[in-house]
C-alpha cells in the first residue's frame, strides 16, 4: 500500500512539472579582434597611397579662320580736295564727274543774258565736221584746244572760253565778233562742266 502511494505521488509530480527541458547550447562567440590588430589594419590602409585621376592635357584646336582686323576708328570726314585726273589740269577731275547729256541740252538751250539778249551755243557753233557758222565748229575742239593758250590745259581753256570769251580770240575771227559773256547768272559752274563734258565727246 505504501508503494502504491509513492508511485502515485511520483506520477503527480511528473504531471505538474512537465517534461524535463532539453538544455540549449549557445552559439560560439567569435573571438574579438584585438585592438592591436585593428590599429595595424588601419595603419596598413592609411599607408596605401590614394589614387589621383589626372585629366589628359588639353590640346588647343587650330583656328578655323584668320582673325579679322577691324579698324577702331573711322575717318571723320571726306577729303576736301579731289586730285586732278592726269595731274595736269585742275578742272579735268571736275569735268569727269559731269554729265555730257546735260551739257548737250544746255548747249542747245536758249539762254537769256543779263542785257536781255537771247543766245544759244548752237546758234553760233556747229558740232558736225568742219561746218562753220558765226563761230568755229566745235567738232574735235578737245584735241585742238590742247596747248592753245600757254599755261592752260584743255579743260581750263574751254572753261575760260565760256566764262571769259574776250580773253582769247581764235585766229581768223575778228575781235568783237566773239560769243557773248555767259557769267554765273546765266550758267553755274556745274552747268559749264556739263557743257565741257559734252564738247569733249565731239570727236
């Protein structure tokens, strides 16, 4: 009877406690790295040289075009005097700028002089061949006028023949029969240059 009671007591103790737990083994702990090893490792890392990237040397490209030089200052005014073409007669350049067609119209136009008389160049001068009217023919007058008066070029001679007709009378024509005075009140200088340009074309 006593054995039965002990057996029951053992069974009750086992039921209350449950099964005996199986011990859990811990994982092994890694051995910590010593401070000396870490310092040695850091020193090794610090001792390694740092790589530096060096960019390639830039090579300048050749210029594609020649540089253009622009003047920094511009002329402030035009020349005040014009050179004479040929360098012999100061009026040659001015006549070269004239308009022969205007000169032809003026040559055939009737002009009223200061004294009230009316004259046209074509009234007294022919422009074809050796036709002679009151005055000499003006055909080829540019060639004949050269050197006619000492010190005067062809253009100056023709200018003076219009402005100052009394200064030189062509041989064979008596004084007093020469053309009247065409002063600036009748023809301005630009108009005289046009007439001279027209006369120079008669050749």
